């Protein structure tokens, strides 16, 4: 996978690529990344990339010309048409399913804005996806882009070493992930559930499914609306409802 990032502040991002899983994935050539400071494409004396909005109002708006020219350079050198992602509070809320979709692509481009917003012609003529990481506003798109890139790169086959790790993540199955335990089995009187040390894999899988379902019911019940549940799972939920109403 090739990742291009259009940003006025690439130094905000560099350190993230040099740490943890992203660094290892880059060193093993699972992906490459390239920074493009679109100020370098400004065609005016002072390298301005923003201007006042037509019609008045607060803030400054990013001009189309530098970003259009930067994208033309990327596409001239990048081969296949990339997915071009605009980090924007008005975009589609980012989900694990979107990460899984983007992880199948060969080339991603992220446009990270600053100031009041983008000239609308950038949005309507260049962009394939608009993504928001939540209902709040950041100073710029760099932090949001890093969230998306981290979640996408870890899904590239081989990056995590054990591909089952990503499959079992929260949200990948539609449920929140089950609890995890490790050694020691007894820590200050706090004990690991017996079933996890039983060696009975069928019972362990049932316990994990039940705990995932319980955690989702308690913390994110909205997720259950999209799941097909077995009769036994429906009975578990009914029991938890009764327990809550009686407590």
C-alpha cells in the first residue's frame, strides 16, 4: 500500500510513523508513506494557501489551486487512481468496517486541512471519501488522518503477525471484545476465570462469546440492533435485563 498525506504540518505526523506497529510495518515494506506539503505548490509570491471566504464570515478557506496541483503530481507518479480521503468534521463517521474497506486499497491519499475549511471545489471534484473521526472539531486533519492510517495499516495481512488478532478486535465481529487475562492466575486474590484454564476450547469460545455479548449489551447496546442472535444469546440478554431491573 502507498499512502500520501497532503499537510501543511507534516512534522506532526512523522513521529507516529516512526513508532510501534507502523514503524515495523514500514520497515518490512508492508506500506510506504510520502508527505506532500501543498504550500510548495502555491503559485503566489508569499506561498499563501488560504484566502478570505466569498460572502464574508470568520476564518480562512483553503484555496483549490495548491491542492489540485499537488494531486496532479501524485497521480502522475502514483499509477492507479487512488482513494482520496478528505479529513472533515462533515464526513462519514469512521468505523472498523470503513478501515477494513480501505485496507484492501493499493493507494490512499489523505488531505489534511487547517483554518476554516476547504474550497468546495476540492470536495466535489477531487475527493472520493470524506471521513470524520467524531463529532468534534480539531485544529487540523493531521490527527484524524493518523487515527485512520493506524487502524488501516494494522489490517494489512501480515502486519500484526497473527491475522486472527485483527479478526477478533472490538467491532470487527459486531461486538465489543471479550475480557483478556494473563499470568499470574491469582493476583492479590483476583483470580482468572476457571474456564480459561480448563483446556476445553468449546467452553472457552462460548465464554468469550457470552462475555463479548454481555459487554456490548452493557456498554453499546445500539450495536445489537444489527446482529443476528441465536435463541440462547437472546435468553442471555433477557436474563441480564431482568438482573438489571431487579438490582
